[in-house]
C-alpha cells in the first residue's frame, strides 16, 4: 500500500489491504479452526478474468493459502494493474518471499488449446474465471479423475434500498452512503460480477429520498469518475438498444451523461438481462421481498442493501430456498473479496482433509 504507483488504482490498494499480514492471520485462524489437518491438493491452474484484472492476484492468494503450487494464466490484454502487481510480486519473490518462488508461475499466452490442455492434464484443481462459454470450453479439456474445478461464471447483482430511510438520514450520512455505492459500481465500471446493475426500492416509497440519493451519487460521480468519450457513447448506445428491445422502460433520466438511470414498469424473470455500464442503472419499486421469489435464479450473486433489515434479507433467502444470491452485504461492501465466494468455500475446495483416528 506504500507503493506510490499503486495509489493510482483503488482495486490494487484494495487487494493490498486484503492480503496484509493481519488479515491473513485471521484467515489462517478461520481455516484451521474446524479443520486442523489440511494439505493443498497439489497444482492449481488458474484461468484469470479479463474484466476484473486484479482478481488474478486474489485467485493466486487463494491457492497459496490452501498450500498449493499455482500456475496463473492472466489475460492477454495489457492491464496496468496486472503489470504493477506482477512487478511487485517479482521483487518480493527475489527477496523477502524467496521460499515461495517455486509455488508461483504467472503466465500469459494467446488462445492455445494445446497449452491449456497440457496444463489441465497436470493440475489437481482449476479455478476458472470467465463467461459461461469460456467455462464450457475449458471443461472440455481432460483432467485427472480427482481434479477439482471451481468455476466463477457470469453472475448478476442487485441493490435493495429503502428510500424512506435515505430521506431520514443526515447530509453526512447520505454523502457516505452515496460514496459507498459509487465504490461498488463506478470503480469497476460495473464490470465486477458483484457490482449492482439494478436498484430495487423496497418499502414505503419516498420520491424525495430517491431524489436525494441520485443527486448525492451524481455529485460524487461528477467529481471522481473519468467519463471518456467511448464510455459515454457506449452507455448511450446501451440506452438506445434497451429502448428498442424492451417494453419495460417507463422513464429515462440523464444526469449530465455521468449518471443515467432507467425506471422499469415492473420486475420480471428477465431482470438479470438488464446490465448497466459506466454509471447506467435500472430501477424498480417492489412492495415486498416475496415478489423476488420467482425472479431470482442462479445467475444472481450479490445483494447489497441500505435501510433494510439484514435478518429479513437472509431469512428470505434461507426460508424460501432461493437458488441464487450467495452474498448479502451492506452498500459499500460489494467488491470486498473473501475466501467464501460465489457460494464456494474456496480454500476448502483447494485443500484436502487428513482424517486421523
């Protein structure tokens, strides 16, 4: 976190904060608490995503914590965050953490079935980040019978907000809440699977509360967000496409291009097809959570919330046996990576238990 160049990238700082010594000690304690004797599975082949560059580093850490040797294939697309982390990692492996040098190989190559097949054949576990088609393709490569696959596929996330609660908070609290929502969305251009695309307004409707939220978010985005020409064009093109292909649009609001939102007439089973980019959001009012029972499917990953009882949300998921929603976190925590991800206990999957009697 002290690296001057790292400060230019919030996602790199977030990774550095996550893998600080104190947090790793907490993870170690949790890991050993119920499973005192575990070993890594062996070689883990990681296929890292292109849309969230820093995730390759989290994936690598998961493999290391579980006690494995790791081959991490990073995207062929150049990313300053990836280059920076790899540069720092290389420095550390040559000095402080030289013991780990044989446990880490970060590689980059263009699409090569032969190489992917070879790496798949020698590994004991694979972590596959990517779209559904990418995962299906990778799964076709033969692995050993005991090889374990963890697939992080296309997911979808939403935010559930209480407009009345927002109307009642102080200006300072509103600014903090809007800043947290900005961090959940704009910092990754809504590319992260845990970034919300849709805002569902739950509870007593307050137009004033909604207005306060949008204005506060707009002020922060206007100040902090780098809206390039290509982003603005892509965002507006997305709105035009939606206006042609969807009959659910009730209202479109454009706040100086930096923030746009579309009010939907109602929610439907196609809700997960509404995907925002670069500060484009979809909104809809719901009277109660039960309206989501037939809407939520296994595409849904994270629900962020504000002004909503966390217990009410978790009970809704558990009592109704919802097949989607793997995370319920407050606004501002959408991008917080953990060793429990997409419903997987990742460290558990990447290690094996030694049972001794």
